[in-house]
């Protein structure tokens, strides 16, 4: 695909990544849940001990068009790392032109290079445009698994016993 390039994100991209996080949260009707700041994005993605990574897709003239944020997982059954895509975001002006697929392919190649056993992600069940892309590239939904989550007060209460 011409006109775009993908590069590893740097701490200088924290503001752009935060903007994309907020835009994605707005699209997912979850903007009030975003507590991230430019400083927390910089620290969590690029600070000492970070276990997360990011990439930026930009036009040839440097305009940010999208991003991906991911981290490593581990499969005990396969005894190998996996790659988990936390966020994939493409700006509205660049949707439909293959930017999302380009970012997915970038991560798939990274997973192969790093000998990962899996490349996984989640999608909201109502996000039909994304689901169509995922189906088109040959990804398989894992419908037999349910995700569970503890956050906020419930997490604290459970931790305290």
C-alpha cells in the first residue's frame, strides 16, 4: 500500500496516541472511562519496565493516520509468547483505505519475527466494520471463551479479601 508507512512509536508520540485512545473510546461510547493522560501514556508505553508497545501509521508527509498498541501474552499449552492487540485505531479520514489491514499485517509479521504462537485481539460485538475486516483476513472468532474483568472498587475489595 503506497502513501503510508508504519514505524515504532516513541515517547514523542504520546500526545497522538492519547488522542487516538480518546477518539477510539468515543467511537466505542466509553469516553468517560478514559483516565489516561499524556504523561501516563508516555510512562506506561515508554517508561522503564514497560511491557506494552505501540506503532504509528502515518502518511508520507507525516500525518498520523492510525496506531496499534499491543503487549505479549503467554500460552502455557504451547509454551510460547503470543501477541495481544489492545487497540487498533484508524482516523475517520483514513478509514476504508486499508490502513487497519496494514497495521494488522505489521503486527502479524512482528509476531512471526518474534516466534509468537498467536496473534489475538477482542472486538465489540456491534462493531460490524471491524468484524468484516477480521473475517476477511481469515481471523477466527473465539466464541467459546468469555472475558472476565475486575476493576476499581471490585478489584480492591477482592484483593483485600
